[in-house]
């Protein structure tokens, strides 16, 4: 399985290339390190769902 480029996904979300992306419990720890270092993380919100998946979207202003 290829590793995901979480920074690229965050950049694509911020640029409007994608509307959302999903993180599961299996890659949450890896994603969190990148998310907390991301300079625009305050513009992105995650919504937790049953089963440990989180859907990240841009905050609408």
C-alpha cells in the first residue's frame, strides 16, 4: 500500500481542489503529526464519525 501524502491533501483541500478527505484510525497518528505542523490548520475542521474515521473540510467563512 502506498503511503499517503497528507500535506499534499491538506494543500489540495485549502486550494479548493478537493472538498474533503477522510482519515481512518489506522493512519490517524501519522496524520496528526503533519496536521499540527500545518500552518493553515485553523482553517480546517475535522468531524469524527463512528468507527474512528474523521472527515476534514475547510471552515466556511
